C-alpha cells in the first residue's frame, strides 16, 4: 500500500508535474540551530489545543522572527485573503487524495480516485488553466508561493480569468451530471467544482460584485439560483451532505461569513454617512441600518463559528492520521500550516463580527488569538518569506486596529 509520499508522487506524475523544489523541511528533520524563536509554541500542539489556552494573557509569549524584506524583482505578495485563504487545485487534490488513500487503508475501504473517472480530463484542463493564468514569475513549490493571488491580476487579466473560470465550471458540472456512480462518489469526496465556485466568488467579491459572489457560492450548495442576499446565505446544516470534505465545507462557510460581514459593515458605514435631513427621518433610518447591521453580523458570526470548528476538525484529523499511519513529511506540515492560516483568518473575521454586534470581550479574545497565532505561524519552519510578510502585516494591522477599537 502506498504511503503519503508515494501517493503524492503518483498524483504529480498523473498531472505531468515535475518533482517540486521545496524550501522547508519536515519539522523532525530541522537542525537544532534553525532560526526559530526558543519560546515558539511546540509544533505538536494542535490548533484546537491552542484555542483552549484562553486569551493572550494566558499564552506563552511568542517572539516572531523578522520576515525577509520584499525584493523588487519578486512577485507582489498580494493580500491575505487571496494568498492565505485558499490553495491551488493541484495542491488540494494531491493532499486530499493522499489523505483519502490513508483513510481507506486504515478502514479497509475502497480508495476513491478522481483520476480514474470520466471527469478527470476536464479537471486536468482546469488545473493547467489555473497554473497558466496565476503562475508566478519565480514559482516555488511551497504554499502559498506556487501561484499568484487573484488580486495581483490586472483588470483585463481578472475579467478574462473570471470568464474562463465560468466556462470550466459549466464544462465540469456538465461532465459530472452525465457521469457514472463511481465518478459521483469521487466528486462527493473531492468536490472540485465547489472550490472553483469559491474562487469565482472571491473574484466577484474583489471586483465589488457582492451579489454575484453570493450567487456563485450559492450555486455550489443549491440546485436553484437562490436568494443572493448575504443575510440569507444558508448555514451548513442545510447543505452539509452535498459533499464530504471538511476543508471545502470550512472554505464555503468562511466565505458565506465574509459576505455577511461585508453586508454588516455596509450598514454600519451607511449610519455614519447619512445625509442630513429631519431628526425624525434620521432616527428612523439609523434604526433601520442598525437592525440590518446586527442581523448581518449575527449571521456572519454563525457562519464563521462553523468554519472555525471545521478547520479545527481538519487539523485534528491530520494529527490523528499522523499518529496512526506514520504519516510525516513536508507535505503534511505544509497542509497543517494551510489549515492553521485559514483558521487564523476566520478568527480575525469573527472578531470583526463580534465587534459589530457590540460583544467587546469576545471580539478582544478573537483579536488576541489572531495576534498570538500570527506570531506562532510566522515562526513555522514551513512558512515562506512571502507568508511571513503576510503574517507580520496581519498581526501589525490587527494590533493597530485593536488599540483604536478598544479605546
């Protein structure tokens, strides 16, 4: 039976990809003098264990190493959301396939392989398309340095990318609709179309089309067009059975939560910028906007709490697989880092939702967690210079905002 490394190598070979050049080692292989702060939280601790440690005051202090400076000939770092809140399709399929293979071995079940199905040809073309459009000038195999984030594209490049993405979604969903039972079972475990719709939603949201982003995300979990209202996006209980991948569910929930949060912030901004009119009318409008703000913030909180729990569950699953199958190596450590960064981003959004609801203590707890975790992850052996700069910027921004918001 193939292990994690063999499964990943076989998947790369099926895609026709070269063996990647990595710039980090497995944690167990690191020399003693590696440049990691001595007070770093141990890598063996799961994110769930860290979240139980309480507010920042009860955490051991983490001193992050200074990130390498940005060089002019490098690709732009991009923003946190586009860089650290998603992975490229090839990396997802490689990792998810490997985890499914290990789970099948442990349970004595059938290994679901997407590359043996009728939709694999379409998936391969979508993978090549993503790599071609988003390829960095100096690509490295490490996440998140393999591909550019979408916000670094020009307006024309982004429009072309969005149109091509819509085409591949139609092609993939048409192929899936006419597929056999084995293909549907594989897509249930490896919901590639859901990830593509999430990417489409990200692009539309970045372009300011929040209604279009809602529509793209709704189509991933509903059969009809649905109501493209951020305050009406369905909680996971309504669509959890549509596919079986905790990571994809978390990515869906955090995007629902982000759109609801944007709606709440829009209502808050409307209150601040109301045009002068009669006192009675201003009071009425202010009450209406405030009600909409609280409703959207509460919905965002519920989505984000679901996402945070799912990310924690996926991190715990990786740890369990490592314990039961000697599943170790750079790919495992990198995937744990992917999940931890996504959880950090979710905690940051959750703090914003708490703040809009007026729940100051819970907001501060979330923000303290972001500050602590960003420092810990910045010291992670698999954190690239690009990711270190993103984490440092996230922490500095959150520290500055926390001071302003809590005054």
